[in-house]
C-alpha cells in the first residue's frame, strides 16, 4: 500500500482519537466538578452563591461574633495636594536606612513589595540581628485597619510608624540620633519646609510622612476583587466550594468578614504558648485585662497568599497548615501557671470543624483567590 493510500486512514484514525478523547475528557471534567458543577449547569454560573454577597447563604456565626457582609473596599477620601506631597516624602523615608541606629535597616526591610508588604520570615530580624517575637504583618490594608499591630498597641498609622524606629529590637533609633541625620539631608529639610514652614525635621514629621505613604498602599488586584465586581463566575468549582465552606461549615466568616475580611477584634487561637518558652500573651500586654491573655488581632486576609508565613508567631508556613489548625479546633492552652498571668480563656468562635481533606483543600484554594 502506498503512502498516498495510507493518508486517508491516518486522518480517520486521528479524528476518532480526537473525538474520543474529547468525550472522555468532558466526562472526566463533569465527574470532577462535583455538586457545584451540577448547580452551575442547572442554575447558572454561581449556583447558590449567585447575585450579591447579601443574597448568599447565611454565615455560620458563634457566640459573640460581629458579622459585616463581604464587599469591595470602600474608597478612601481623596488626598489633598499637601497629603500627596507628604506621602512622596514618606515613600523615600520608608526605604531610608538612615532612620535606624545602624544605618542599615529601613521600614522596607520588613515590609517589602516583593513579599506582600511583609518579609517572608517567621519573625523579623532587627538591630544587631536580634530576632523579634512576632511575624511582620502585611501593610496592604493598613489604611483601613485600626488599631494596629498584633496586640493593637497603636491607635493610628502615625503611632505605628514611629514604633519600629524607636524599638530596641527593631531599628533601635532615638530622636537624638536620628533627627540630626534627617536634618543633614537638604532634600528632606526643603520638602518639609515647603509643607510646614520650618526647616528642622522631627521624628514626628517623619512618622507623619511614613503614615501618609502607608495610606497610599492598596491590596493587589486579585480574583476576589473580580468576584466583587463580576460575581463568582470567575471562580473554579473548587474555589467556589471553598467560599461556601468559608461562610458556612468552616465558620471563618465569624471573624474574617466585611470588606477587609477582618472583624478588627482580638481572639485567642490557643497558640500563645502560655507557660512555655515561646509565651506571647498578646493583647494582655497592652491592657492587662485577664480576658485579653493570648488574644491577637484578626488580620485582613486580602493578599494573604503573598505574605506567608502566618499567625503572630509565623509558625504556619502554608495556608494548608492554617486550615489544619482551625480544623482541629485551634491550639491547646495550659491551665493556670503559678506566678504567671491568668490562663488564656477559650474563644467561643474556635471549635473543631471536622472538614474532610477535600474540604480543607477547597478552603485553601479559596484563600489563594483573596
């Protein structure tokens, strides 16, 4: 048989393989879609999560939860020309190691744009390579958050901005050391003179500038921001399942809600290591209220996939690790220890979830869309 006689047979064989593969692939796709795929075919792209968030299934809330519906970030007031000029000074100061005792550490050392405005470390290193106790939080949503820090010790961005400069483990500066350096820089002096009418620059001026810059930061565009604009059709079936679990069975929305996906409150997850070497009492160190032992502020989840590791102590390397912690009902606190602060109180919003492996994977997949 010549090659010209073989050609039609080859074409026919390839056509059969392609058609057969398409049918098998579609069957496999439908089988893998699960209940969300079926609902999408029957009720449209979003299944039971169609429409706006307020029409979605009611969230699973617990005792004391304060829920605000999901939504896009509210627009901040338009910055005035003075605020814009101050933010430009702050942008430079944020990257300037002259604000540290060693002249080698800047705000951006722990809050890098390449690392989700965090540093990618379990806990941050500061002056003389001293290691801090806490994970460097992302600043993506700082303009909307109050109070600030894991323990809420700063009421404003200006308070937050000055703290690392003066902290002995972080930048280890003092007004006596840092202010002369700033004032030797003619560009800083001229810029502040144009804004304030005086040439001498203080640490308070620097904090105001850095805070103004931080107010210009925004969470990155994400699948979640597109959900807020176009609906859940942009999500895969697995991600949609994760969103449903986030609101319902997993109960995540009891604390992670509203446009920031944070209730702005303080909760005990049982990982303060009370009575052990890694002890961190959280909010209690600020308030001395026994109810605050082991409580830490709920972080915003916007951009969460970019800012690993997680939790106040950075012990959880992946989102799967975080989901597993919650699935098991959080950590385990010790009972009252002699000579120590009161024992942490269990948080009523943290309990065992009994999610399947597939549900845990779906939850992690949804978190990566934020």
